[in-house]
C-alpha cells in the first residue's frame, strides 16, 4: 500500500515537471481565442485533454507493442546517406515537434513583422485570432502529444506492480491530479504573460526549444542516422539548463535596458 502511494506521488511529480512546456503552449495558444472566451477555452481544453489522456493511457497499455515496433514499410537504408526505422511513437513525437517549431517561428515572425505590427495597431490583431473551438482543438491535440512520453514513462514506473488494474488506477489518478494542477496554473500564467508582454518572446523561444527536443527525440526513437551519425535526443537536463540560461539572459537584458533608459532621461 505504501509503495503504491509512493509511486503515485512520483507519477504526479513526473507529470507536473513534464507538463511545464504543455502549460506554456496552452497559455500562448489561448490568446488566439476571442478575449472574453480565453479563460473558458483554457478550462475546456484542459478538461477534455484530461479525459483523452486517460483514454490514451488505456490504449497505450493495451497496444503498447504496436507503438514501439518499427513499421516495415517505414524501415529502410539509403547507403551513406540515411538509415531509419520509424514506429508509431516516433511519428507522433516528430509530428508534434515539427508543429511546435512551425508555430513558434510563425508567431516570432508575426511579432517582428512591420506589416503585422501595423495590422495589430489598426484592427487589434484580428487576423491572428481563431475561433474558440479551433483553439480548444489545438490545445487538446498538443496536450496529447506532450502527454505521450509522460504516459510511457508512467507505464515504466508502474511496471513492477503486479495487478494491472491497480497500476492503471494509479496512473489515471496521477493524470487527473496533474491536469487539475494545470487547470489551477493556466490562468495565472496567462495573466502574467498579459501583464508582461516582453516575456511572450521568451515563451516562444522556449517553445521552439521544446520543438527541437521533440524532433530529436522522435529521430532517436526512429533510430535515424544521417550520413552515418545517430540522432541523439536532447536530454531533460540540457533542456532545463537552456531554459535557465534563456530566463537569466532575458532578465539581465530587461534590467540593462531599464538602466539605459534611466541614464538617457537623466541626460535630457
């Protein structure tokens, strides 16, 4: 009993740590919905995602071998150029990572584009707005992509539990707890980003790094080799180190800019 409780606490912590990048995506994506519906969009997206995560957990437990075994029609070798053996897991992670990179680059370009800035001033950036249902769909889909690895990790942590039903219940409870935590923090992060618009750029670059991490992970899962070099996944330690450096650079740059502005005002 105590061992199961300890496993549950470990799973909740795992889901919380791995869910940070997901939470950031939700906060940034929800801004594309109409302003009066953004809070509702975040809640609906997370609640639907929690339910679908449990469904995904059930599916993975039942057919995990299908996702891990390479597809014969996607296994090949091009001499001296490439070698690969894609499976279901690698395809999902690669697709999710590619989409996140595309989204981050598109939003960063949108921020620095003079034409888009003029449109933002003229019509409140209406061209970048999406319907509430479209935003909820995006949040749910990406939530499932982000949760794929965490669910597989959860299955690994509960592999020692002999009773499959008990293991499933423990994993489901951990998913619900982490989802409720996301529900609690989503609005606070969104409010913080709204009040501190300069951190949106930082958030998008973090999202870009997340995309890179997922793409390298997908390449590794597919046993991808390019010109004789194995694709090595970015470790979580490296990701959090890069995250720390980005935050420190952003804070230092912000304070330095304030100092320069203060000196310019004194000079006048």
